[in-house]
């Protein structure tokens, strides 16, 4: 498991009302990780936050974790 995936999953589960509905998938292409986060529709707003500030913080933390692994990461937030 990549560090970026673990960071995104931990934050999402911590913010979610329904942590069992959190699903994080990772795919790799051209040396970059793509992390897709899906949650229950009501929880997605909590992770995105006001004006996307929480989402940007999640992306920043995932980027720092991925850098420790020597890769780049892109985090996408998707509705279920």
C-alpha cells in the first residue's frame, strides 16, 4: 500500500459519518499515482470542505506522502 493511499484513506474515514462507505483505489500511469476516493454522497461535502480547502489539504498531504515514496500523486474525489 502506498503512503499516499494510506493518508487519503485515514483522513476520509476520520471525516466521514459512514466510514465503511469510504473506498480508495489507486492506479498508476506514466510514473504517477492516481488516487480515486469515493464516499457516501452526504460525506463528500465534508471532505471537500468550504471552497475546497479541505480537499486541497488532502491533496497536499497525499503529495508529501507520495514524495517520500519517490512518486507524484493526483487525488480525485468521486460520488458513489
